[in-house]
């Protein structure tokens, strides 16, 4: 099993798809890497030779921020926005959508499960 940037690439998948399991590498960057190294995107990850895996690993390490390094950079950027007190930082702090989406109806992913209103007991009492 190929291990690149601390991630085990899935078996029996095309290399083009397998590389996208690495945080920070999407389909377009995956294609660019394989084109640069002249590796067929259709080959399965099991069929990669050790030299191919080492070449891919070397390119990813030298040219791209992936996994832990990228995660820390993203979290530091968000923390910086929150410390500045910018609008986007306030939205992050309140766990609301950051990019201008409406919140009156949707936004359940950011806001979490809907909280039900507490109902009062009883009603008007008759004598």
C-alpha cells in the first residue's frame, strides 16, 4: 500500500483519485502532478512501482502544502481573523455562515440542530 504525506492511498483505485485522499490535493492538482511525472492517471495505486511512489512523494513534499502543515495554516488564518475582530472573524466565532449565506431558514450545517422553543404549560384556566 502506498503511503504519501502520512496518508495511506486506497487500494484498487486510480492514482488520480487516490491522491485526492490527501488533504490539500484535489482532482486538478492530482492531474497536474501525474502529468508532470508522466504517470498514467488510470493506473491503480496497487500497480505503482516504488520509484513512482517516491517521485510523487518528492514532488508533493517540495511543491505543495498538505495535511498537517496546511491544516495549521488554515486554522491560524481563521484565528487571525477572529483576533482582528473582522466581520468574517465574528462570524467564525459565532459559528454562523461566513460567506454571506442566509441564516433565517437554512444554515443548519453551521448552526447545528434546530433548538425547539420551550412551550408553556397549560393555557387559560376556566373557573
